[in-house]
């Protein structure tokens, strides 16, 4: 029974890649364009640390959704989330439940997994090999 389930692994990996990419893209849209209105932290100056992070989130988010340059995009996104956690969240408290860094940690390790595992199914990277 479980051997049959393993055939779904490339599609499950693709679903993880696409959903994580969409969520990451959404974070970039908030910081770059203030969309959707009222979402925190809202629009930030482009030439700030948060602005640079927003560009990384937007670009790598799109690349991950498409499955294009997946491994480099995931590696950069993972690194950005590690930096975000240690620079922004950890100084507030060492406890993620207190410092709000849960998402940064989870994004970091999801993207690290995607970097090592590859794009999975439904990716432009895999399509270009045909």
C-alpha cells in the first residue's frame, strides 16, 4: 500500500513548492506594493533591508511557482529566511512563539528541502530536460 503512495512524491513536492512559492510571493507583494491593503508590514522603501528582502521574495516566489531555476531560487530564499530570523526575530527573544519567527524558520527549512530535492513535477526545469 505505501509503495503505491511513493509514486505521488514528485507531485507532493511540486505542490509544496508551488504553495510555498505563492506564500513567499505574497510576502513580497505586501512589502513592495502594499497589497493587499492593511497587511503588515505594508509597503516599505525599496532601498532598505526590507525592500531588498521584498525583491528577493517576489522574484524567488515567482521562480518557485514556475519551477524555473528552482534550486538556486530555493537556496537564496532559504538563506534570506535564515538571515531574517537571526537579524529580525531572534534579537526580540530566543523563542519563536514569542518573537514571531515561526514562519521564517519554516520557510527556511522548506526551501532548503526544495533546494536538495529539486522541483518535483510540473516545473519548467523538468520540462526543459525533455
